């Protein structure tokens, strides 16, 4: 059976590539079909090589004929068209597109925000629309004051300054009050003073409470009593929207729209005691700001239905909504409240701690905003929930980021935990290396002779009699406690060399370098003198170490933050 599979994939590969099958490609197909065979890959390699050899001796027409008989389905090319960009938003028009991103101010933005805002901002770009950042702070008890300034900064950084307007809900309280009063006047809302238990019992039975049908004038008096600090107490009265008491979903019946909360608000202090709940504040803002298109988590399907009642009461058009599934991270904590607890406990240094997936930290590490947008577009906007591990996420985001920074990041030598070696008989040289292998030829010059720094790891892995090469410099061997020059040419190393080593000359112009890694450990050593020309914020590749961003520059030391490898 296994040999039959090898044969069919060998024939398929040969037919596809002018009669010559590739053993590696065949093994790849076999493993793809049955991943468990990875454990015995060495055992199947012999069979693959033998069968590929046999297939490659056949004439092309014989290969085709045999494949048609053995596995004709493999002749049908499956076209996998990779989706590029987001799906078109049906009915959306260029220049007539107003959307919003609405985080709560419980902390700065994290990678979960980046995915959602990435989708929203890309749609705004596609349709030349307006993007509003709305800070939803009508719950006084879940606010971190840092968020008021940081959320707009994060949003503009991520979207390349595409945020057209910033709205803070607690600054718009009188607008919500105006709508609440209109709803009461028109008989579309009421002030309920029933206990929560009594009210829920009535709703389950689809029976209106005694507050529901009171005269609008009485409702407005009750509203004033809610607003009055000497009136109703917290928990004694709630503004409710009149809906269908016979709705199949009890949660849709006469939902609450505003309540008394006397907690001190970080921005407004004790100025207000009646706060709109999410559904009232959201729909009022969406009406007032002319919202046309909304991206919502599918958790808000019921909320969207609740909000339709108010649109209809005010005879306003209902925005078109796109619902998306949740993004879940298996082993990555993105909760603002939990992260804040750890910051306050001293486990993290702040919102820009290199170990946490918040945009302040990601930006400081050297990630580019375009990488997050590309990731959001690649994942797409679908109703399916998505679960990623930390490894899955960073593999993807690092690939996108590398596409952006690799062409612009200059290369430099970095020798960690340096050990000095003396290479006997090494000639004096002037070695010139490229700042970038593709885009910046030359630019790095070293005067070298017999003394070099190599890493401690390389030093202790040198074996007697083996040929080694200092990268782009010279070849040498270790003989006992000595290091002996062999030759300059790479070709001589290529024939029987053991390992290429990064190095630095022993000189007075080297730079002390420290790299803060993503687990908060540090790597330290010497860097080449050209690093001193960098400015804070520059992104480079320290060869053999990583891509990193220069975070701080001191007179005698450079401090980098790890980006990725």
C-alpha cells in the first residue's frame, strides 16, 4: 500500500516536471497524507529513492499512461486561489462609508484590538471612508485613565493616522439624556422601580410590570428623580426600552438602557449619577455620527437586534453590520485587567513590558503596523471563531514583519560573551562587508591582523584539526592551544570546512551591546563600531542573533530590544 502511494506521487511529480520526479517532493506528499510516517522517515527514504529512480527511467508518455491508470485524480490540477485583501462589502460605496472602532478604556490596545481595528481600518481604506475611534467609558468601574491618551496613539500608529475623529462617550452624556427623554415622551421607554426578581418573573410570564404603562409625564418625573442626587438610590430605578414582551428570547424583552451608578468616574468625577448602558449609548452615537457600516463581534448579534428598536423609534436607517468570530489565544494573556494586576504587583514593568502582547511593547520591539494589518487581512473577517497558540500567532506576525523590515535593516556583527583568540600567521587585511546583502553593498570596513573576538559558544566548540572560517575573512585550524592560519579563500573552506564563525577584530572602537530578549533575559557582548552611527529607534539585524530595535543609546553602551529572528 505504501509503495503504491509512493509510486503514484512519483508519477505525478514526474508528469508535472518534464519526466523527472524529485524524491523530496514525493516524501513531502507521503508525509502530508500520513503525518505519522515522520517517525519512520528514514525507513521509507530507501523505497522512495528506488521508486523515483524507476519512474525517471520511464519515457514521459509511459509515465502519463501509468498515472492515468493508477491515480487519474492526481492529473486534475486543483487550483487554490489565495484570497488577497478583504472580501468586498456588498452594497458599500466609495466615499459613503462611515465606520468606528470602539474599545473600552480598561487599558491600552493589545494584539486582539489590532486584529479587529486592522479589519475595520482596511475597510475604511477600501471605501475611502471615515473611521471614528470611540472610547466607550460609560462604566465608571472599569477604566484606566492612561487609556484616554494611549488608545488614540495606538490607533493612529496601527492605522497610519487613519483615525478621523476621536469620541469619548462620557463627554456626550447630555446627548444620551436627550434621547432618553425623547423615548420617554414618545412612550417608547419607561422608568421601572420593580425589584429585579419581580421584574424577571413577570418577563418570563410575558406580563408587563405596573411601571410600563404609566403616563409619559409620570415617566419624565421618575427620570428627573433618577437624575436628582436626593431622588432614587442606586438600584432603585432603571430606564427600560419597550419591546415585544412575547419575543421568543426573554433577554430581548424590555431591555435596560440606563441605570444609577454613583461610583466616581475617572474623567467626570461625580458630575453624573445616571449612566447609559451600552446599547443606548452605542445606538445614539451611531445615529448622531452617521454610522453606515459596523464590524461587530458575533457576540453582539442580540445587541444589534436590541438596538434596531431605537433606530425604528427615531425613524433612522440601520447601519449594515458585519459580524466576526472571536479571536482566542490559548497561551497568551491579553486581558487588560489581569495584565494591570500584574503591573501593579511588580510582575511586569509597565504596559510596554517586552513580555506582554500590547501594542506599546510590540512597537518598542520594532514591529511595524503594516504587519498587523496584513495579519488581520490574512485571517479575514468571518463568523468562525479562531483559536491560536502563542507560537502560531508569532510565527505569522513575524513573517509579515520580516517582509517589511528585512529589506531595510542593516546587518552588523555582534559577538556574545566574547573570547579572544590569536590566529598565528594571519595576514594583515582590510575586510569590507555589506551593510545589506541586497541593497547596500560595502559600508563596513575592518582592519584585521591576528587578534579576534569570537563568541564563548563558538570558542568551546572548536575541535582540533578541523577547518573553520571567520565569516568573509579567513580560514584557520585549532591545534592544541593554538589557532593557525590556513588560507583566505572561501573555496578552500567550502571543500572541507566545519563551521563559519561570526567575529570582530580586537580593537578599541568596538561597542558594548545589550539585547533585551522577549523573555526579559539579556544577551550582551561586543558590536562592531558602525553601530555607533545608529539613532534610537533604528531597526537592524545583529547577525546570528536577531532583528532588533535600538531602544537607548548611551556614551559607552547600546541597548537593543529583541524583535524576532
